[in-house]
């Protein structure tokens, strides 16, 4: 296992590969609100409401390449607002090892890039737990993929902002507010998702965990989102994984989550097969 210190991400992709078969992404109308941004993202609603939002193209400041951004929303299937929150302010098919999908076939990290996390939260989660648990969840994906994917992490007190217009060379993770109703978290990913698979790559990720509409727990507490359960899923997006078919209920990358759920803490057969194939 790799030893790391970690920080956040948000994922974005235009092409999904479900197991051995490829499929185009499905989009839904959604809003993303985070510290430093007032960005409203609107896309056509897909038939199955798959929550993948296109952010357009921009220049990667580190490589000078034209890259695309996508935001992937992690929804709760039946949405209930956090108590006393004003809703008006909320801005391979089959089972087993075939249950995986990619943001785009071949789109992965080709160079290691460090990350930063602001551990501040209103959920009574200690900073050491937020950081250490996140780093351990990164290690799960790296161990399964047999690669150093994420580099080193660090805790920061800086106000972080998910990059919805262009990458800034920093992978960021923090608690905030996601404007889409029912969105537990959002991961934004910038990269090259089209063209020949060998030329595709990921260049940045950011992650926002919604503590406005949802309460969070370290122990799988009823009525709250389990921190490890949700972040392990989001880290999969940061590594290049998409949502598998909705029949793949037991996978970490299954697109819905619920209060008190902890089964996504550990990678399932499809998750392991997918990340191993990608890396």
C-alpha cells in the first residue's frame, strides 16, 4: 500500500466504457455551487438521468493541451433535505467482475500529481480522521490498480474552489455546498477523453462533499452519510472510473448511495477488475 496525505477532486467525462462494451454518457440538468463559484451547469436531461455534466474545454496550464471537463454527481436515490435547510437555497452490465465503467477508455493518470484537502467541516469529524481516512481510501484504489495514481496529499487551511471553467494545476477536496438537490458529492475531472485511447489522459480532479443538505458520520450512523463510503466512490471517479450499469448494486462505483450505507467502503469485484484493467 502506498502511504499518502490527500486532497480533493471533482470528476468530468464525455465517454463512458461499461465493462468491455462502450456507451455514450447520459446527462442531466444540474447546478453546482461551491465556495468561490456561482456556476450553474445546465445540460439536456438523459432518458435514464445519468448525472454526468459537461464543463466544456479549456487549456491545461501545466501541459498547454486542450482538455475537457466533466462533473459527476453522486445522488441519493430518495432525496431528503438536511433538517431546517431551506430548499430554495440549494442551488459492463450484469454482475461480478464485468461491473465496471471508465470515464473514457484509456483515460487515466500518466503522471503523478499531488492533492490538497481542507478538513474543516461542521459534522464533528476530526481533521486527522478526515485526512487519514481519505488517504487510506486512495490506497485501496492504488493497491487494486497496482499503480501510484494520486501522489502525495497535504492538509490546507486555504479556501478551496472546485474548478468548473478550467484546471488550475491543483487537485482539491473539501466540504461545501452542492446546488443540485439530492447531490451528496460531486467530483470534477479534467482530461482528454476523445481521440485514440493511447492518447487519452487525466490532468486534474476536484471533489466537494455536501454538508448543507446532508449530515456526515465516521461510523455508518443512521440518517447520515458515511464519510468513507462516499469518498471511496468519489476517489474512483478521480482515478478514471465511471458508473457501471444500474444492475451492479454492490459495486463501490454504483451511482446511488443512502444514509448509513457502508458497503462502498470496500472495493467489489467489478471495481477491482476495472481499475486493474485501466492501469
